[in-house]
């Protein structure tokens, strides 16, 4: 697997040859040069991020409950809870650019 420096050098050497291509071809060439993480890395990230976010959502929910129980303003805790919950849900939503032909507006 290439290091970050090797990838940077490869992209820098690729840049001049991309100048003659149209924008879509440039995007495809760069996408081909930059690969995503492999399956074991992706699995590890999911095993770290999802439980971590679930833990933070639980802490924020407990904070909301605690603040409401003692008649305090729960606005900051509710804000944190909704932001964390939205982030967690976002992991499970399909990418809007994953399938462009199915990306038509509703209505």
C-alpha cells in the first residue's frame, strides 16, 4: 500500500496531464488515483465510530434527563443530543451521489 507521500507525489505528477481533459474526466482520473480504505480498515472504523457515537448519544440523553429532572435549561444538552443523533443516522443513510440516476427530486 502506498504511503501518503507517495500518493501526493503521484497526484502531483498526474496533475499536468489532466489539464487537457474536461472536468468529468478529471474527476474520474483523480477518483481512480485515490482509493478508499480497504475492507478491514472500513470495518475497524465502523467498530470504533458507531459504538463511540452511541455512547455519546447516551451521555447526551442522560444529560437532558438530568437537567430536566432538576428544572434546569436542557437546551445545550438537547442540541448536543440532536446533533449526535443526526450524525449517527447519517452513517446509515445512502450517499446522495452513490447512484446519480436515482437522484431525481421528489414530486
